[in-house]
C-alpha cells in the first residue's frame, strides 16, 4: 500500500498530452474506433475471419490508444523499460495500416448492393467512421515523424516507419499463404518472406526495448547491409512467385472471394509493395550513413 501511495503521489497530470495536436489526434482516434466497433457490434453481423479481424482492429486500436493517452496524461510512461517515442511511433504506424486495411475489407465483405435498411446504414456509417479513424492515425504519424537529421527516435524516421510497414505487409502475405505446392521456387519465396519478417521484427523489438546498445556495429550500417540483402531476396520472390503460381494455371470459373487464385494474386501485389518498401528503405538508410545533415 505504501508503494502504491508513493506511485500515486509521484504521478502528475500532464494536460499537454490531450491538448497538443498529437493528443487531439489520439482522442479522435479513440472516439472514432469506439463508434466503429459499437456500430458493427449492434448489427450482429461480423462473423468469419474478416469480421473478426475488423472487430479486433477497432478494439485493439481503441484500447492501446487509450492506454497511451492515460500513461502520458499521468506521466507514468518514463517508468516503463522501453523507448516510449519508438513505441508510440511504431504503434501509430501499425494502427494506421490496420485501420486502413479494415476500412477496405469491411465494406467489400459485409456491405451488399443494393444497400438498404438500418443494418446497412450502420455498416456504411461504421465504414465512414473507420476511414476517419485512419486519417486520425495518419495525422499522428505525420506529426510525430522525425525531422530530417533527427535520429533520436529511430522508429519515427522514414526507415523506422518503413520497418513497421514491411513487417505488416509480410503478415498480410502470411495470411494469404493457404496452400502452395512443393515446388522449390515457391518454397524459396516463403523462405524470403519469413526471413525478412523475422529480421525486421527483431530490429523493431530491439529498438523499442533499448537493446541496440548491445549490438557491436552501428545500426545505420547494419540497416544498409540488411536492406540490400532483403531487396535482392524480394527481387527474386517478385519474379519466382507469379512464375510458379500461375504458370499453366488459369483462374477457375467458380472462383469466389476466398480462392487460391485470388490469394496468390494478392501475394504477388503485396510482394511488389514490400519490394518497393525495401528499395526506399535502402535509399534512406544509405543517406543516413553517407549523407549527414549539417
């Protein structure tokens, strides 16, 4: 009880956490995500993997953003054994990507045409609110992004934000890898996705956990080498995946929303997205090493 009382006595209220532009963006995200999952929950139509994903996204972003605001409001975040700026930057980027995906997946899956009735109206409003929530998180990312030459918080820089993007796209690729043959080309592609995802995730975790000091080499040089290797590997995957997936195989006539052909096409486009991300990442990480801001 004595320790709890001491902690409460030390905790102070920092109104800047909710009155700054970043705080206002977070408050909007909290309200909008709450409205989105409340409207969808009232329809009782969110079954299946896509509905579960959408509800999880809104609830997860609502809970995490509320926690971030409370910790900053009470100034308790310095007591956590992590880099707070890196954590909030990574989360805001992750939330932006998750809500954007949900804003696309939910209407395409659950809103039918023609749309009529109160249920459809609530689903349409939830989609609109979800899009506004995406804008709120995107604004937060823009407000907290590090200025050129400022690398005090790595995950708030362009290479750091790209790391979160690359890991998230890899997760989307894994969600579409339902079945694939035993061909060596496709197995190599899966190995590329897995290796790059694991290394990227380790970099993010080490950055948030303040473990980069234990690495004997400078982070900037490690990123240049890793991004060059990841880019090379993704170039091979971009060529081999569609080659082995669609060679001699046309789109089935009865190919609905959940179909192997659609999944493999989605993996193809996501592979290209990550290829571009690693290319931009390599350019920025190279500039961090060889071009120093005055």
